């Protein structure tokens, strides 16, 4: 084990401490300004933007945001005359002249909240505001027609977001969802369920971060951060919710959450139970071939019935020792004591002339148990000024048991039995994640500075035992394995940013030292990696005038293999169709460039280019000699993406808001075709995506809402496959009653039945395609009831750890 991480951390720690000391010394030479931002009714305006300007030419000296109580603080102010103003959702206070000669505390800056009258109903705002900041796009939805939807709907119509197979994507890659800068550590299905039950009235804005800055881990793509509104009332609130979905099988979900707040203590506890039975049908066609052409055609009809019971619970405790010091503890637990799946597959085999050669059926039973428990402890100290020091420790324990029995029977064309083939597997995976992190941020004069260090440590062990069951039980060593993977990452970063009247610039650098070791007992292989990498980032925003702005950003990122992908195990559909991991995967490094133009704060034009490097992709290969089809995770040789996005959202009338998003894109991957003499093959595609969603208010009091959405996808590149075109037409209704304490909703999806489409892989000696058909046609009913002080915003959060994202 090398000492390089310790060598790296020592100078990083010295730099961190030196910077901290210099910053604190600088603050002693200047003055402090405190105040509040309120509306005309003397209600605090949380998270309003506050600006300190020169009197001579109104040049920006400093900028900050008010906290959840509307309170703001400026430090490091030189003696002189200034203007002070505040803004929120497009509305601005009057300039307040100030002379700073000592520490100063003012009363309140007043932002008058405008309202328009509509049929005796007061509507605070009807138009969601999109604002470009130097490193992100902020989609302000508070008090708009869009905020009447649930959080999932709001994310779906956020500028630049694509929904693909119930997964949120940005720039054609999966994105990560955060709530108040805390990562939602759930699967894509679970994220969707969570956000569908999280009402949009609680959301202030959604931040789209295409290139997360240096304070984020170098690993990972774009981020969608939901910023919630805050209410500081003291008291108790609770909620119960239930849902029913009718697809092929009925599905249910039940949940409850409780929140209690005092002046110093906040406690939030939640529990959800999701019993689910799902059906999925897959049609597969494979044309096996030799040098003369097609020699055998295999057509498969594959049915899956999956049953699972999932229990999830969360606990969040915040304790404020005083105004400057707070301790927070968060724990999430997911238990899946049962996940059973019955698979039935029928395959017909014909020759090149179309005559039936034989057929076989496969019955498979899969049983899983999963446990995922995590804990997160954070201490926060706020300095006299705006600076913060955060110290965080995290622990995750993940355990997965998987057993599978597979039985295949082969028949002659006339139905005579030929033979059978039976086997079983026992698999177990255990993963521990530990992290420690320290972060510091503050202003040095008018420059905002961030720095920090982090260490993360991952230990993973996976076992697979393979047993042949044809004549008794026989252990097969060469198809079994015990694989261990250990990884340590040591990181340090700094970032600086500054705002002028028409320019904003932010830049940062992150350094990461990574050590990993993967050991496979079966193949007696050891895959050791030891590398030091730098990850720079740059963001520039130029506001030409109130109608035009340009921005540019760049960042270097890394994609590390998921733990499951490194396991050299096989998960079987039958003995001739399976997926397997790859212990020889290596990290992939990417460069991401974005150029954006905004017109009148309504029309958004985005151009992007992404060098994905040796991207980690899942590829499908057919073995024409042995009639085998397998999925394997592999580093491609190179991959690029580029495209143009156009976004336009507008209130057509006071009760009708139209969101439109158009994306034209190019994707390509060049990979080693393992079953085609290791030929280097480039798979590319030019595609288009169109999303038109209508949000309609159907009642004067705003309690009855409707939605009609249409999505069209020309096609999609996914590894060695090209997806054909698809469409989705959806409709939804939502009614609030009992003074918004109760919400009833109904929605229908895939009304045209064209949401699912074929995936085709046809090149060289490869020719296979499949149609996967999950339950996309469904009707869903939901009900939520709030009790107690239900307008009180809680401290619910999820644990922000990039290491957990690589769990299965």
C-alpha cells in the first residue's frame, strides 16, 4: 500500500489551514452589515438576493442571499458610501443609501409582492422564472401555476431535462437528484415514487447544474437540486399518503411522516411500505451467422413476474446549540426482505430457410434479500460573518443475497423431448462505505472562496457459487468466484468566484488520489490501480443587457465503475443468455463544454459538446459459434456527444402554461467488438427529442389542476443498440380540498401504447434486436392528507454521498 495519499493530504491540509487563517485575519480590517428582507406585509422573504453597490455607477461590490428567515449579512466592507437593494423572483426593492463607517445593522429592505386579480382570485405569479447563474440554471417555480404539480412533474418540465423510461436525463445522460443539496440515494423507480408524493407547493426552485463545480466530487454527471421553501414556525405536522396503480397487476404504496420543531430541536421521521407485483414481457430476435450468412434464427418470448415488499425509513435530527453551532444526524434504511421473480421463456429455433429446427423452454426462479443502512453526522459552525465550516462523517452498510434456479427443456419440432439442462447459483454481496469530509467557505473582500478535503473508503466482497443440477448437485469451480474490491479516494479542492455588474466568473480545481484493488480468486487476477488526477472547472456569465446574456462553462469529470459491474459473475436468463461483470474496467475521464444564450428570459438556446473518453458502457454480443447471447460491461475506445437544446415556457393565458423543449443531438461510441475478431466498431446516431406539456388551472380558486403531455423521441443510442422512435401521451388531474390539507390525484400514462420501442444491434456479424415492454400503460390514483401545522416545512433530507450512487 503506497503512502502517496498521506503525502498528498499533508500539503492540502497545510494550504487549507493557511487559507483559513489568512481569511480570518482579513476580516478584522473591515466592517459588517446586517439586515432583513421583507414584503409589504412585514413577512420575511426567504432566500432573497441582496446586493451592495457603489453610489457612483451602481457597480456591484458584494452579493449574498438571505437565509430562511430573510436575514442577510455582509462582511469585509470598506468604509464608504453604498446603495443596498434586494430582489426576489423578478421583483426589486428601492435602492437604500448607506454610509459605512462602523459595523451597521439596518431595519428591513422591502420588496413589494405584486399581484393581479383574476375572477376574484389573487394569483401571486403565473410565470415560472428561469435565471442563469454562473454555474447553474435556476428554475424559480414558487407561487406559479407549475408549483401546483408534484415534484416529479416539476422536474420533468425543468429546462434541459429529458424523461426516458421513467429516468431523468440531462444532455442524454442520467442525472442525480438532490433536495436542498442532499442527494436522494434511491433507485430511479424509488426517486420517482418519492417525488410524486412531494408536493410542488414546497418547492422554491430547481437548479440544473450541467457541470458541478469543484466542491462536488469529480465523479458524476449533472445535478438537479430541488430547493424548498422554508417556514420557521414552531410546532408539529404529520402526513399520511397512499397510492394505487392499475397496470397489468395492481400496485399499492403506503407512507407516513412526522415532524416536530422547537427553537433548538428539529426531528423528522418517516416510513413507507411498498408491496408491488410487476409484469414485463420481452421479445427477442437473434440471427446467428457465419461467413455465408444467417445459419440459425432464435425468437424468444420472455415473461417476467416480479414480486417485492420494500420497507424504507428515515430519521433526521437537527440540534442548534446556538446561533453559530449546529449538529445534524441523518439515517436512512431500506429493507427488502422479499423480492421473488418467476421467469418463463419460450425460444423457437429455425434454420436459414425458415424451417423449425427445435425449441426450448426455460423456467427460472430468482429470490433476493436486500439491506441498505446509512448514517450521516454533520457539524456546522458559522463564523461571525457569512463563512461556514462543516465537518461530516458518513457510513453505509449494504448487503444483498441472491439465489437463482434455472431449468431448461429442449424439444424436437414435433414436440418430442430431447434433454434438459438445470443449474442454480448462490450469490452474496457486502459493501461498506466510509467517508470523512471538511469544507470551509467565506468571502475574502468581494471574492467568494471555498476549500475542503475529503477521504472515502470502500470495501466490497462478492461471492458466487454455481451448481450443476442435471445429475444431482455438482459444484462447478470455474463458474464460481469470490471477488473483493477495495477503493480509497483522497481529495482536496478550492474554488473562487466573483460578480461584477455584467460579468460573473467562477473557477476551481479539485485533486483526487485514487487507490483501488480488485482480486478474483477464480481467475487468480489482481487489478490494482493507483492514479492522481486534477479536475479543473471554469464558469463565465456575461449579461449583455436585460434581454441578452451569454454563458460558458467547462469541467473535467471521472466515471468510476459501479461495484456490481466489477463483479465477474453471471446472472442467467438461461444457460445461453446471461449478463456478466468485468473486473478489468478502468475509470473513464471526460471533458464537458457548454455554451448558452438567453433571450428575454424566455428563449433558451444551449449548445454542448462532451468528450466522454473511454466511457463505461453495457454492450451485447452474440457468439455465433456457440449460440450464446451475453451482456458485458466494457470500456469503449472513445465516445462523444454534442447537441443543441431549445427551451421555451410561457403562460398562454392566466390559467394555461405551456412548456416546450426540443433537443437535437448526436451520440457515438467506438468499442471493441468482442465477437467480431475484436474489430473496432463505431456506433453513432443523430436523434431528436420533443416535449410539449400543458398545465391548466380548471377552477377559479386554483384547487383543481389538469395536465396534458406529449413526448416524441426519434431514437436513442444505448451501447451497441439503437432504439427506434417512440411517443408518450399522458394526462393527469389533481384536486386539493379541506383547505389544502387533502390532495386527490389521478393520472394515465402511454395512452397511445407507443411508449416502448425496439432496440436493434446490427453490424458486422451481429444481428439481434429486442422489445422490452414493462407496464407503461397504467392508471394511477393518489391520496395525501396533512395534519397538524401542515404548512411547516420540515428538515427531511437524503444523504449526499457519491460513493453510494455506485451501489446496485
